[in-house]
C-alpha cells in the first residue's frame, strides 16, 4: 500500500531527465510489485529531476500519470551544473525524512524492468538487513564490460567483497548506509558527480557494509553503457576509481577483509552470452591504431616486462591470431602499474587516464571475443579467475602504489622481492 501518512517503510526513487520517456507503465509495474510482494509495508514513490524544474517544462506532463500513486517530486539545491547526484541526494533526504528502512533507486530508462525486480532487490534489505543490494543482470553483456574486467575485481581484491556490477543504476540502500552517504562532504567531487553509482558501491565495500546481489531478468540496456564519448566515459570511470583508491588507501588491506563472494539471492542464469564479436573487433582496432603513437608513453608508465607483453599482444593481433587475448596476469599488471603511475604523477593524471583507454579497450575487445559463445557459468568462471589474479598481486601493488621501486610485478601471483 502507498501510505499517505508521514512515514514509509520503503521509498522508491527515480532521477529523470527532460528526455526521459513517459513512466506511467513503470509506475504501474512498481505499484503492482509492491502490492504483490510487500503488501504489509508502507511505501512512497519519489522522483527527482536531472535538471532544475525551471529548465524542464515537459516535466509536469511526465509526472501527471503518476499522481494516482502519490508520487512526490523532490529537489536538492542546485549550484549551476546539473548532475544525477543531486537527484540521488534529494531522494536520500526524502527517504530519511520518511524513516524508510530501504531506499530503492530505479532507472526510469531501464526498458527491461519487471515488477519482480522489486522483490529481488528490496527483500534482502528489508528482511535480511543488507545495506546494499545490487542486481546481477542475466544476459547483459557484462562479460566484456568495464565492471567485470576492472571495477569489480579490484574492489574485491582490496576490500574482500564487492558487487559484480558496481555501476548499476538499480540499488537498494539501507537506512544505515543512506545516513552514512548523507553525512559525507564529497557530494560535489568529480567521482560522486560523474560516477555516483560507483561512488556509492565503492564506499559500501570499503567501509565494510553488508553487501548482497540479486539475480534479475535480462536487461535491454547493457549495464555500464556509455552515453557520452568513449574516451570521456572511460576517463571519468577510471579516474573516479583511482580517486577512490587514493581516498581509501588506508583501509586496504585489513585483517577483517576476508575475500569472499557477495551473498547472492535468486537463481543464477545459465544461458549463453550474446554475440559481441563486432564490439570486440572494434575495441581491438582502437588499441592497434593507438599503439604507434602511444608506445613511447606506455614505456614510461609500464615496467619493461609488462610493456613487452603488450607489444607481443599487438603482434599477435597483426599476425591474425584471432584466438589470442590479453592474458589475465598481464592485464592485472597493466591495471596496477597504471594506477600507481597515476598515484605518483609520473605523468599528468589526465594524460595517464588517456593512455589507459586503448589498453582497456584491448582487454575488453579480446575478452569479449574469447567469451562471446560461452555459457554464462563459463564466463563467470573466467571472471572469478581474474579476481584471483587481482588478489594475488595486491600486496605487490600496495608497495608499488606507496612508491617502492619494483622492477616488475610478479608474473604468476608470487610476491615480489
């Protein structure tokens, strides 16, 4: 039931832009899901605008169909530059005001949303007291995403646990985590503004909140999509990740950070992945094209052994060895060495991020080609092995990050002398 009173057990919030589609169908699904799965709980539906109301004359037309559900329009003071984070902050403030036990964020542009997502994402928080619940989108092209190959494994390696999709726009957040986020003073930071979902999930993992995942139906919008230019998107995501690593370097590793997978609710998906061969070849093309002009700079931020592996990978592609891909061990060393170069400012940080982009595309392209016909379980196993490499090389990475000189990171996970 949607409660007209002053409190709500569950607040469901959405951030909407001026070009968002009408959401009355989504509102119907939300209301149906709440009635079917949580009839005993009171709930509120809130929306926040991506832009100030004065810049969104179409907004009233969008919101009218939702009035029958008692939708509440919430805002947060603006300071000239629109950001999704402002909408999240307004929704969080509203949820705290209503003393909500769980605040569920939904993406109104998520075409694959089904009402059973309400149950999948809210139940672990409201019944089992998890602080953050994220979806595992079955069938989405996460096997070649930035999340699977970079964000999730490095978070897991440093803090022991983290979601597989740390940039999902669907998040269920407890009152405890919500209060922690609202108490922070870095809402206007670049990482919070440009990659708010990564900011939220990273904080939850780094500060050892209870994190869980829930399997949901296939998504029609691939997780981690890039609505802006690829170069800009990657720079924002990777730059945000490195900023968070620096902010929380005092927390990794600690004795209580035991590496284990997040608790998973729902049934795992066992179907085959989608064919992503065209994307894989395109990504590899960007890497090959960038090599001649960037190799001298890569030599500055990579150890000789790691650069040799990058060069060998390029030569294999040029020879037409389609089965060759950038190996896990080499990829992990690239990530850790580039992150350390960014930390120590071997080159300007913005330049380091630009140099990393073709390397990342090379990994994503080769990995997507390798896994494109695999069953989901096989792909998950590949990504689990990648996590083990990140974990094994983490002690050497920590020393490199702190400025100690290492001739090269270990080749097979053994510690460096």
